[in-house]
């Protein structure tokens, strides 16, 4: 049986104390761990360690930490997904699967063609839930590098931010109306790949003009229309396959 994993932002000290109520509840009530049980600790930056529970209370859990090792990123390239705010459950699902596939960075933007259920909501209130989902997905999947997640009020702000890692030559649009499929020779020489997906109702005309003005390459990734939450998952899988990751 695989050891339970827990996110520990700091692994340098021999004793780590966690006061995260949700983590405590999961370890104590769901997994029913007790003092003396072993866990795997990770700091989200590539370091992993053996942890042994010393004390477990309702308010905190403490571990003895040793055998700290550095785990390298198993992928050849750096992958970044630029995705829209969509319904919370669907967005969390998408984030979880992207992490399971090895995404390195996620930029979340507010699309112009927004789902009506989100139109009057303060989307920034979703962000803490998304960050919890990201950490949880890393704990469950074995990913030791927590992806950077950043949020933007619109696609234009996103594309002109310093969080874009690939440069425009490594930035691609995954679009249902594109005419061309991506080929391996178009990405093999790139160290970083960023890709943009749109909301359920597609990109707005203004967003399309923005991307056209930046001369971004647009590709289709399937014969059928994909849902907003599955498009980035399929897109990442496609880029990784063409890059020879598997």
C-alpha cells in the first residue's frame, strides 16, 4: 500500500508541525492514522521526505522528518495551460487532471463569453478552492512539483503578463474552428509550450482579434467539439505525446 502523502511547505527542520484542519481531518478521520504511522512529505518544490507521526490532535499534527531527497521533474518540456473560469466543479476537475498529467503552470482568465451562472459572481472567491484542489491533486497523484497558478481579469491581461513562460513562438491556441492539426515538428525544438483554451461558448470576437494580432498559431485537437473542462486535458496529452514524453 502506498504511503499517504502530505504537503509540508518546509522540510528543512527535523520536526514539522501542521495546523491545517482539513489535512488533520483527512489523516485522522479518513485514513485513521495514528502516532508512529509513516507518511510521505513533500514541499511542492521537488523535495520529498520520510515522515513519522509524532503527535496527532484536533489542533495540529507533528511529524519527524528525515531522508530528504530531491525529485526531478520527469518531463522533458515545461507545459503551461491558459484556461478560462468555468463552473467550479468542472474547473476543479480540469485542474486535477492537468496535474495528474504533469502540468507545470496554470493561468486562469475571465473569458468574455462567460457562463451565465458565473456572470454576477466574484470569481476571485473561487481561487482559494482552486488552490486547495491543486495541493490535494498533488498529494494524491504523487506529483512533487506544485504548479504555479495565477489569475487574470481577461485574456488580454493574461497574454501580456510576465507569467507567460513560452513566448509567443511557443504559445498555441486550441480552437474548435481551426483547420490544422498540430504536428510534432512544430514543437520538438521548444523547451516550453503554452496553450490557450476557451469557454463552453468559445472565444469572443475581441479575443480572437487579440490572438490573431499576436499571430498565434491555432490548432484543432479532435474531430469533435470538446467541453471546456476536457479541452485542456486533451490538449496537454496531445502536446506531451508529440514531444515523446510517453
